C-alpha cells in the first residue's frame, strides 16, 4: 500500500469514522429511545469488524422500533454469516413486513433453507 493511501487517506478516513461514531454516541446519550443512532453506530462497528458490538446495537434498535427494516436486514446478514439461519430468516421476514425485501431476496438467492 502506498504512503499516500495508508498514511494520508487512511488516517483521514479513520479520523472521520471516529468522528461519526462519536456523533452517534452523543445522539444516543441525548435521545436513548431513538433507534436510528443505534443502527448507524452498528454500521460503523460492522465496517470495523466489531460484529458483537454491532449485533448488540442492532438488537437494541429493533427493540426500540420493531419496524426498523434496515436494522432487521443487517441482523439477517449477521445471523446468516453466523449460520444461524432461523434467526436470519426471522429478521429477513420482519424487514420484508416493514417494506424492505432485500434480506429475503438475498437468503433466497443463496438458497438458505427456511
């Protein structure tokens, strides 16, 4: 990896990601009953490979709003990667019921048994 990509661009992206994560945490502190910052923070955690933290944040998001389709889609993806297919389908179906069919389509495409 080149110096520019690793030292300059990578540093700037890491800095911006940390900044965005801090903003989501501050939003949670201000409004802990809002599911959106939990969902957004979970996506940053997933990007950083912190799947356990992401899972907990996503579960909190859907606890606060069971109709948050994006969070159910992300949960379906995480559970599919863990080969917990019943949980993946459960969240995919909830996302579909909330108007987002992407997770169901993905599970069908990869022939994940229901």
